C-alpha cells in the first residue's frame, strides 16, 4: 500500500543574499508520525520549516497537504491549514500575560468584549492534560525561558493544529521537562497529530522519532527509519565525518582562586524572597566548576549578580583579589571576566549590528580597534572578525557584513562563544554554552572549554544538560531554591544522585 503523506515539500529552494539556504529539498511527513529534521547549525532546517509555516516563500518547489497543492503565503494560511509552529526564538509579547499570548490572534469576543473565562478554562485544561503547567496571569517578561517554551506549545495546542512543528523545543528545558515533552509528543502522535521535530540532540531523536531526514549545508542528504540506524550513523550523515560523542579530558590541576563569592544574595523579580540566598563558593584556575539545577532555582539570577546584569543585595564578589561587588559590567569585563549569557538574543548580541561589530562589542574601545580621535578602525575590525569566523566556523551569508539577526541560532551562539573565549580573561562564565548547537559544534566547544581550563583559566559552567554537567565539569555545585545544597565529584556521582539534589530530596552543608 502506498504511504499517505499529510505534508509533502517537493524540490524546495530558498535563497538569501549570498547563500542558498534550501537547495532542492524534498521532505515528506506521514500522518501520525514524529519526523525529526537533523542538520548542522545553518544547514537550513529552520528556513525549511519557515517556508512550510508561511514566514518565507520558496523560489522553487511546491507544498502539498493531503495530496493537494497549497500556497502558504503567510502564517494565518498555515494556521487555517492546521499547521502550527513553536519557534526556536519565541514569538511572544513580553508585556502581555501568558493567557493573552496564547489567545492572541484567535480571541473570542461577544459584542466587542473579550471573553477570557472560556479561553482560560481551555488553556488550563490543555495545561493539565499535557503536563504543561503555567501561571496564566504571569507576565511573559517575568517568567523563565522554560515557561516561555510551555506558553509557545500551549499557543499551538490552543489552535487545534494537527501538524505541529517544533523548532529545537528542548534547547531551554530541564531534563525532567524534556522527558515530559517527549511523552507529550508521543501522546500527540497517538492522537493522530503529525509532528516535525527539529533537534540536534541525537538521544532525543533516537527516543521519540519514527523517521529522520538529514540536511547538510542546505542540501538533502537522506531519510532513515530510526529503528534501523544509530547515533553514530546520524552524526556522520549530519557533519560528513565521525564525531567523538564522549568528552575526553585529563585530570584538573587547580591553582589559585580567581573567583571568590561570599554570602551573595540577589533579589527576585517574581516574589518577595531573594532568588539567590547567601551563596558562597570559589572557582580556581585550571578547573571547571559547574552549577547544576532545575531551571528556575536561582542560576539565572546568580549569573546576573556575578556579571553585573542585576545588583546584589548582600555579600561580596572578588575577581582576582579585587572586589567587584558594585563594579559596572564593562569594569568586570576589563578586569578579566568573560560571559557567555543564557539568552543570546537579549544579552549576547545586538541583532541589527553586523557580525563584525558584534565580535568586537567588548573590545571596540581598545587602541587596536579605535584611533586616537575615537573613530573605529574598520579594516582591523573586519580582519579580526574574519579570524574568529574561520577559527570557530561561524557560518553567515555575507561574512563580516552579515546582520546577526539573519543568522541561525546556532551560528549566533558560535559568534558569542568566539568573542568571549578570544577576549583576554581569567574567568569564563559559560551559561548553557552548547544550547542549540549540533554535535560537531558541541564537540568543538567542549574541547575549547577544556583547553581553556588547561591553559589556567577559571571556568564557571551553568548547564541544564546532565550529560554535559557530568562529562565536562571537575566539580559540581547543585542549586535548589536559591541555595547551594550539594558539592559533588562528577567521577563519583551519577544522574540519579544528581537528580535527588536537584529536586531538593537530598542536601548537605557545603564548605567553602
């Protein structure tokens, strides 16, 4: 019997200035299947899905829904056809509530008056049914990135879409939330919904997908049945070479203390209690200390306090023996701190600047890049940017002139990592540095972190990825409800013990 396809994207080609993002790609989605889309950063996955959702129009090729050709010229038509999309970078109105964001565009009104009671009931039912617990009245600007992800998924379910596109849906979720989402996706598929699932995480694809299509540099490489393949084979298809999936590193040789935090507290924007409560710890040269924990337990505020994005309300921070508790962000940066932020678009980049300017954001005022009259040395900036682009394999359509907003999420992340690692520093604060990166890029970044450690840098890693926490770090500090509740040796612990500390079921006094 011939397979029935709910969606067929046939010979799709999409071009941007300087780049062919999708080069004659054909993708077929069966009804009720979970179909993974795998590829390196900048391979064209999000672009292809944006064509299906009506955000972009392909120059060549056609789309069929249930065997009939359709023209999807905007997202409203996609929604009318039952196609919904959770974007990698969320499309939420920050000053609106969760409920208002979910119903935005499909509001129920009576005599011109918004009818929220019925919408609230439906949202809470969906939230309960799929384990996507949210506070409908919370403002989006005040909730965690994980909660924003849930809001996006509920927005799609609220519209009763039957073709669901998830673009890197687990990039910002905790391990337990990822497990829940995997189950949600399986349940949705059982209900007859068809899912297109963009991911770099091979474990997730192997667990949840029925089939997987692989793209490389805008071209279609092939489609495989998950039951007939391996992670190694998928990674080889994706990057065109064998990838080392296990981190290899020597033993740490810690030296003098670089970062010393004593009794630090940071206020919460969500409630009256402090988000970080009297936290003390040290990070030494030549070691990677990882802050682990379930999202929303004060890790974000801890980093904000250390980097100067938020003022601390108690305690002290010393960097290389200098008190920086009240120092400006630039002063911390020039005193030896590099920071790869959690939210790359909010705190890491100026999206409408060129790639070259973003790569010198922390250093444009140095004599190397600015003359005595204050004018920027464009030639030197571009030469330096080109060095970093080559070294870190940052892919962009127009090189140094590329506007950062137009780059893929993974390449935006690589740009930040290149800038922060290359800058002169004693301490590197890396918050989810491999979020949204493909296996080849993750392998490279892990090697860079370990090389930095071995070169005598102090590294504070904040990660929600348990595999990363256990394989990259030399010491693990677990945060729960704003406090450090445990210090663990990654060589002597496991996922289960780590999970007990992360959930608050186990705790110990941590000696500094």
